[in-house]
C-alpha cells in the first residue's frame, strides 16, 4: 500500500511515502516511491537533512468475537526509514528522498488506523489519520475471462462501474448508512434510484468505488404483504465485520468476505437470506403472542398534538399547553450506553432515564418530519428530515445544517453563539459596543491523577529502523527488509506470549534479547567500524513494549474499572479568562454529573474554592459500586456506560481558542467499561516459588536433567506455589491474594508426550474431598486442620493467596502411585495443574484460569514393586556373598595344596600360583556382574 501526502509549508511541500513491505519485495530491486509533488524534491531533501523523521502510530481494532486470542487493545509506533529515490536522468548522489515504514497487520483485526506524525524536528507536517481496513470483497484475479476488461476491478458482489454518467440523479434522496460501528472494514451505501448500484468504501467514503451488484432482480413478494411496484433500487445495505447484507424489493442477499485475518472457515460466498415468521415452540407467531400476553403495561401515552415549547426543556407531565399541529411519530431510539431514549417524528422527545420521564426538545421544526435519527454515546445526536436537512444537536440546544466531515463544528458553533450574545450600546462619548459573555466561567482545565495507561488498557509497542553507518545515512533494500522482519518478529512475540510461567523480566521481548544483549557492545563496535556483514546495527532497546506513562496526559475517553476500583481526576475552573473587566461570580459556577447506569458506578464531586486565585477545583471520583454480578474472562462481557460531567449552563456557549483552533469546553465525557479489564492474566511465579520452598524446607533437589522451561520438584519435599497477576499494559506484577482452587487435571510418566488429560470423573477422584474413600488422591495440604479447610460443593479445596504447602501422596489408586523405574533413575511424573478462581473469588470481576506443568521426580515405588526390588536385591547380595565365601574357601584350599606341592617339588614357583589366583578372581567377578545385570533386566521387564 502506498499513500502520498503533500503538505504546503511556505513555498515548499513535503511528501511522505508509506509502503507495505508485505506486498512489494525489497530484495530484487529498489522500489521507487511515486512522487505526488515531483518538483519539491529539494524540500524533501531539506527536511531529511534537518532531521525530520516521520512516525506512524498504528492502532488495531479488536474483533467483535475473539476466537484465538484474548480481547486486547494494541498500538505500535513505527518510525519511518529514509531511502534515496534516484531517477534515471539524475546524476547526483541523492536526487530525491522517500520515507518507508513496515505496514503490519494483526491476526483477528481487519480494521486498523494509522496516525502519521513526525518527531517535530525540522519541517513541521500536520498530523493525519488514514484507515488501513481490509477489503475482503475485492478479487485479485490474474486470469480474466474473454471480454472482461482487466482494468475494471472485480468484486465478489459485483463489478466496478467506470463510466458514471447520469447514474446518480441530482438531487438524489438521502439514504442511511448502516454498519457495525468501529468494526466494519467495508462500508456500503445503496439508495440509487432504479439501479442495482451501491457505493463501496474502506476509508469511510474519503474515496469509494461504484459497483453494479451481481444479484437477480426478481419480482418476488409475500402473500401477506404483496408488492405492487417493482424497483431495481437497493433499498437497504448493511455492513458488518465480515458480511454485507443487501435488500432489493423483498429479497435479502448476503455476501461473506474473504477475511483470512479473522480466521473464519471457508471463503467468501453470496446467497439469499429468507426471513420466515418468528414462531415459538407451539407455532404461535409474534402477533398472537402479543395479543395473548397480559404482562405488558402502558409505558407512556403520546399526546395528540405537539406541545408548545418556548425556550429550554419542557417536562411533559400532561398539564402543558399544546399547539394545533398533530404529532406524527416516526420512530423510537434507545441508547444502551447512556440510558437516553428518543421519540422522533415532526417533534423530538428525549429522556435521561430510559423513558421514566420525557422532555420536549425545542427548536425542531414541526413542518418537517425526521426520517433518520442517530444518537452518540456522549449525548449529542444528528438527524435528517424529509426535506434533506441535516441537523446536529446537543441536548438541550438544537442547531441546524451542520455538514459531514472536515467542518470545524465547534468553531461554527462559536460563531453562532457570538451572534446570540447580548450587548449594550453606548453614546458617542463612550467606547462603542460592549458584549456580555454567556459562559459562566473563564477557562476549564482537567488534570489526571494517574497515568491514563492504567485505565484505558492500551498496549503500546515501539519499533525503530536499524542503525546504519553510511555517509548519507540512507537505507537500502537489505536494511529495510531486516526492519520488516524485526517488526514482524516483535508482533509475533506479542501474539504468542501466553506462557503460564512468569518471566524474571515481565516483557514479551525479554526472551528475544536476553542473550544478545550480553554482546551488544561488541556488535555495535563491528557496525560502527563498518566491519559487520550487513552494514547496520540492530539495537535491542528499539524493539520493545512501551510502558512509560505521563501523568499529564489528557483525560482518556475510555476507562475500565474492576471490582471496587476507582478513577480520579481534577477539574479546575477559573472565574477570569484573562481579559480586563471580565469577571464571573464564583457562586454561580457549579458542576453536575449524569451517569447512564447509576447502579454500577458512583460519581463523587468534591468542590473546593480557591478564592485568592479566583478559581474552583472539583475533585472527581468515578468508583465501581460492586453491582456487576458475575466473573468474566479478561476483556469479555463488559458493561458499558457513560459519565457526563459538565458545568451548569455551559452547553454551546463556552469556547476556548488553543493553537488557532476553537474547542468547546465546559464538560467531560467518559465511556466506562465495568468488568474484567483487558490485559490482565494469572501466572505461576516460578522464581519466588523456588526461593520460598528452598527457604522453607532448607533443601532443594533439582532433576537430574533439568529443563529451564518446566520447573522440577522433589516428591518428598512440600510444594509451596505462588501466583502473580501480571498487567500486560503497565508491565506491573502483583501477588495474587484472591481465592482459588488447585486441581491436577492431567499427567504422565517421564516425558511430556506421555501426558494425558483426565476425565471429569478422574479429576474428582484425584482432587475432591468427596472422594477421599477411593484412596486416589494425588496431593494433600501440609499440616492442615480439617476445620480450617474450605471447599466447594464438588469437594475442591479453596485456597487464598497466602502461602500453603502441598504434600504429594500419590495414593494407591492414583495415576502416579505405580510408576516403574527407568533403569537406574527413580520414577518421574509430569503433572498438569489447573488454578481457577471461578465462582469463589469475590475480590475481582476477572475469571482467571491457569494451566501449567510441573515435573515431579523421586517418586516412591509401589509397595509390591518395592518389595520385589528389595527381595531381588537381597537375593543378589546373598548370591554374591555366598559365591565370595565359596571362592575364598576354594582359594585357601588351593593355596594349601600348592604349598604342599612346592615343599615336595621345589620346581613349582609362587608367582604362577598368584597369577592363577588372580585369574580365578577376575573370572568370578565377570560372571557375577553378568548375572546381576541379567537378573536386573529380567526383573524390570517382568514389572513392566
């Protein structure tokens, strides 16, 4: 992918190139960047030599349903690398400069966004956001059918229309854009009259493609709702994360995209979606069920005519005055994030409490009817009328004709407020006209008390290009290819970091660089002296997880709250805006708060007046009320709600100019997720477990063949496990003090390949107190009193974060009770341990579950098998002893015979006697050794 951005900077322009290394090879020849500003190569060279370096911050949107990974929020900041873009007719060493960055994609995410910024050195380029969505409906065909123009893009849902002509009539009625917010990579828009044509876009219609949809235009209508007029118009088009739905007449078509990153089975497809009547198990349709149901009650009765609304809200209690204009209700909208409800038509009613009370919103013209209405989570909304008016509003104020995209809404609203400001005129001797400020305060400033990183749960990574030591400082194909591989490796480490064990350094990149960092100075010396093979140097610190958090960061728009946790910040309000003769009454400045679901969180406002500084301070605390009644996995089943904090009477009247931009002030909006925050995990703390066990037992026996990946423990020594809650966002680790169960759910002797997972019945037999009579327990608690043991209904013992000892017992019916010896080694066994706090831990909303392996060695033999070994060993020892006695007696007898013979015959030599004795002893030991080995092998084979 290539994107060229040309920005005027005085008399010169600056171009920045983004190239997708995954689609363009850098190993064959240099890829020339397409210049959007060919005559500004001097500006690009100047920017490079002044030190300007672009940085691309990519944000990956998490999928709707995480299949293979846990929900997470991920960002990576990739620094661009400059490369010479030489042309054929240029004789200079550097003719042009382009900046390149690797463009990574993440499994499970088809929606991503890139913020292009710079290091703020040299030339200044404005920040720009671009979407990097995946188009799963575009076909990249290499072989085309006869008659098919290869220059026309082919899609799964149709083909591109190049000649637009009079395709879209002007004026054309507006059409709603339906899509899954934040997760739809491709947006689709229909509504083109009498055409099977839709608009397709992956960039929120910054650019789009016009397609003729490949569907059959059938005139099919239901018997209960016959269709009298046929039309080829695509009336409704809906986009989801991986599918598109298109309605034409009374047929609904669906198209499934080819999104391999989502890991959905099968390729894209299209078909017809049929909608039958919704029936219950008895065949009753919805209308019948509604007629027979008596549990419904009248929630609110709409008035017949539109109420008279002059200024501000009008509370509808039945005693208000009404006009002669009849009400035309068109729809009702409910926002689940902020508990606001709307009823709309040629009027607009709103409710802050899900319809318990209703308020009439002023400013809605009664001569038009609202066709489409859409609210946002932060309280503002927009709608389109039947005469194609677009209205943007913030309750309780309504202002009309605010257009889409690239319009400075807040600045326009400030101009509107300026025209509504009351003023006084003075005579000719005065100073002219003086205006009054409707804003009740001067300046508003928010200070965070904790780094937003702790609450917005976004994980950050940093990647910088390798260091090069050429004269020009420019990169080549090799260095860029290595850069691409390093970024891929960095994200691969992140995606595979699901180790059940806690590393000494809590970082996914630690194992990547822990060995190379020892020699990093040596490699730097080689590269800096141009002795390295590649001509560059890779600094380990340039590829890392970014944990630095600034407490002065702006207020996050989204926060996550676990059980009993809270988020605090301070709001400062000045009663002077710095202008002379403009003062405000401090007693007229008050802040109020609104919570969409007050049963979940509590918002406390603590007011403090700083009179000598002419300002106010509100300390705001957003605290969980422990109402969330279940445990969930990290980042799943979260309850979303909103907190609105604003100064009273400041809506659409308070503006402030910052850096030539007009911004609205007077309030703060927070989207709050209650539940288990993403990015937390439970891990087995090997280091402290070994340290504590050694101190507690004053001894530690490691395996004969240790494995650094799997901890090893001796059977006879009590086992004291400890666990950590690791925060993948902040890099902090804390001791887990909650309650949990400890179970052995699998195991096998000697090697990991022999491990098998136990069935539910086996897990109960080996771990539950309810099955103690089966004599199949694998473990027990060290020095535990029965009165102190807590257990679940299934008999699983409940532990807390305090240290406790586990004694391995391996009773006779357990899987580790009868493990044969392997040669001269003692029995060994691998155990699969499960630790879970599900349903028993009341200190958190998180459902933690951890599986890990431990290697147990030095297991005792089965009593029968041990008896056989003992008897066999005693038999061998008695045989050796008896044989030695017989041999010794024989040697004594033989020596006496030789001495008698030497006395009778002096020719017999004593040395020959000694050599003969040595030969007999050697032969005896050899025969004995062979016999012992044979007996041992026979015994081992018989036991197995």
